[in-house]
C-alpha cells in the first residue's frame, strides 16, 4: 500500500438496522459520498437520510464535511452546517437520527470504537423494533416531540415505519420533564403499551422496557440507546 492509501482517520457509526458498529477508512485525497442510496461510498439506509446527503473529504491532511442539499440537514457537534465545513478528530456528524464519529485511524479496534459511539447516543431514549418489516432497527429519540407514521414517499414523520398496517400519522411521542409520553392519533389499527390499548386521546407514560405496538409493528422503549445490542445481550433483555 502506498503512502497516499494509508488511512489518516476513520468514520465510525452504528448501522440503523443491525446496531452493529461499522467503520470506513479516510485517506488523503478521499471524497466520500454519504447517503441512503447504494451508489454512495458510505450507505446508511435510514429513511430520513437523503439519497445523496453529504460529502466527507480529506485534502492535505485536513477533513471537511459538505451537505449537498439534504432534506433534513447535516449537523456537526449538534450545530447545523451549510456548505463545506472543517472537521477535526473526535467530531460528531449527525444525519438526523444517525451519528457518525471521526476517529483517529490508530484507535484500537471495533470495541474501542463501539464504546465511543455508544457514548454519543447513550443518553438518548430510543425505540427498538422487535417485530415487523424493520425488525432490529433502533430509532434514537433526538427531539422532544416525535411523530410516528407509515413510511411513504412524502412522509415527514420523525419515525417512519415500513408497515402497511400503520396509519399516516399513527402516534405522537413527547418528552415532558424527565418522562416520555405517547398518544395515539386516531390510528386505524391502534397503539398499545404492554398489550393495553391507548384510547380516548389519553397519554400513556412510558417506562424503560415497555412494549409498544403500532399496528403490526412491535417496539421496545428504552430510556437509553442500546448501542451494544450487536453482542446479543441487549436483544435478550426485553425481547418478546
């Protein structure tokens, strides 16, 4: 391998469907496209990511990120960026619900990288799909108000479910102080928490491990982000 092909850094992220840690080397001269389409150098097949979302480049040892007109924006360390912006080792790039971290190429391996990515998402509540077309996918609850509905070409729900039994929209999650509550929005097939339907426009307060069913899709609510479920341990906890 010649000198130009020696990685100067690497991008690390959690696959939104498997929650396994993935990484991609970043070399001098790279212009890595990131997006939902398989034509990108880095594909993250999550519904809120645009087909072509951003470009990460490395020129003369300096790293930049450039949003290329994405629908939901690109954020660096929590701040939305426009055009070409500088990145440094340790920066976090948010593509709506997905988080990528730029790390040194000499980090000690997958477990070290996974721990660092877990630290990014660990303080966020989340929904993990345990039954349905997107089984295994984890949604971080990044906003204090989150709509849930069926995925369509024009849907703008924060959590889009690829399930024809889910309504458009279906339910609403809101954080009030330290707790999360959920409302059904008059969905056709209903919303249930631990087998108890939500009725009469009333809210249901959620606890860690609660099972929430939207039509034919079952999820588990977590007060944190279960980033390590690829080990199998977290899958056993609370899975039905």
